[in-house]
């Protein structure tokens, strides 16, 4: 359970605060990106409910990195299938 919160700490008011510089750098600029997209959606007269969010919010890895990780495990599972 402890490793789940690695890179974070609790402050005096028991808020979870990220202290991992690598993670903070990876997510830098996401708030402004979402706010700009929200403003454009509203100005176009569309509902913000259907607005798509940046993939950077959910997954800091690139698509090619994730695909290569999936294929790296392929021999492991293929060997067990026999």
C-alpha cells in the first residue's frame, strides 16, 4: 500500500501533495490546456459535457511506448498458452 503513494506526502491538513518532480513536470500545462479547450467548446456553443479530455491527464506514456510494453510481454503469455 505504501508504494501506491510513493512520490506523495501528507501535509499538515492531511491533503495528499505530489512531491515527485518528474511527475509534476509531466503534468505541467494540463490545467491551462483543459481550460483553453473548455473555453473553445463553450464559445462554439457546444456543451462541455461531451468535451474530450487530453490523454496526458490519464496516461503520461506515448502510444508507441505502451504498444512496445504490450508486445514485450507477448512471449511470456504465448509460452504459457502452449
